[in-house]
C-alpha cells in the first residue's frame, strides 16, 4: 500500500509543474499586461510612456520571459507566491481569508450534498420504478435545472418577506465568531449543496442499480444473506467508486467556481478574486490562483485514488 501511496504522491509534482509552465506561457500570450490596464487612457494611448517603462521595470516585466519564469519558480520553491502586480500586497495575505471562505463553503456544500445524495440514491435504486423512485428523480432533476444563485435569491427573499430577517452580509471567519459565520454560510451551502446533490444522487442511483444486477449480489441473496448485509458489505462499497469521483470533482470545482452565488450572498471568495485578477492582467495573482485550484484538483484526486484502493484492493496491485 505504501508503494501505491508514494507513487501517486510523486506523480503530483510533474503534474503541478506542467500546470505552472502552461499557465505562465498562456498569460504571456494574451495581449496586454497590468501596466497597460492601469496606465492606458480610454482612447488606447499611454498617458506617460516614461512612466510605463518605469512601471514595467519595477514589476520585472521588462526581463526576458525565461528569467521571469525562473524567478517565479524560485519563489514557489521557497513557498513565496510574491506580490500582487495590481495592489502590491503579498499574494498569500490576499488569498488567505478568501481561500478560508471558499474552502469552508465548499466543505459545507459537500456535506449537504453527500448527506442528501447517498441515502436518496440508494433508496431510489432499491425502490426502482415505484413512487419513491419517481419522487427522488424529480428531486434530482429539479436540482439540476435550478441554478444555485437563483435558489439563493429565493432564500434571501423568503427570509426577508416571511421572517423579516437577512443573513449577515459581512463575512466573519469561523475562528472569530462561529455562530455568525454559520448564520452567513449555511444558506449558500444549502443552495449550492442542493444542485450538487442532484448530480451525486443520479450517479448513486445508477451505480447501485448496476451493482445490484451483478452475479455476486444474486449469489449472496441465494445464500440467504441479510439484505442489510448485502447492501453494506457488497453493493455499497463497489457502487461508491464512481460516486466518489463525482463528489471529489465537484468539490474541487466549488473552490473557484461560485462567483455568482458568492455575490448573491455578498461573499468575496476565490471566484471573484480570480475574475478581478484576470481582468486586471495581474499575472502573479492569476498564476497563484490557477496553481492553487490545480493543486486542489490534484490533491483531491490523490485522496480519491487512496479511497479507491481502500474500497477495491485490486486497484493498488495494477
């Protein structure tokens, strides 16, 4: 097992390096830079060419591309993401609070989705083509068709009209005031978790139906094993492999992909920071955010690989 873990772990390094090279080159290919965005007038002319040259020299944009890349890589090796080209503040400080917000929201939405999706998917598979199955399918289809931000707007309007209450609109970290923090993040987590659960519910149902038709399940039933034992020991364990993949990929997506929902609840998470960094051509900030999201995807896949190996020991010997 340790050989399997180490192999998967060290595969993360070249993958991250490939992402770093790709994002660095792509950003330099796109026309315009942070100096152009900041100093170019509305007519497309620089207000002061000398100032533009000085600003580019200050930010290191006048250096050859290979030198910029090596400087950036050297900073990453020392765990130094550098300074934002737009604000001049340390990137680590700018990302820290927003990452905490987005990470907590993603975790809460994943918990909501998992608690809904797995029981509903199992029940729907066991009660296939009955009214229970139809209700679950309608629930999941409605979730797929309902945008999270729209559900969030309905929630806010409902609280305001019925209870004359609004969730707090200024983010409070959980280590400062847990109750205030939960009062703010519970509702966006529910709105996002509902849509997320719809995908996972359908996947759980399909996977369970497929597993329940396998020969070893029929054999287990023929031997007279308890239905509960068949489900927990034989069916559920094998059906979880594709469900885990869906949950993991959705979780990684949530970290940077909730711009609209975050804005509905006045949350300044990583999504908005990403949009702002790209619009301002803030190379260092964009590179850091892409690497952070890529690392999250890669790490989540690493964890999923380990869970695969735990659920199905044959995988670790391939």
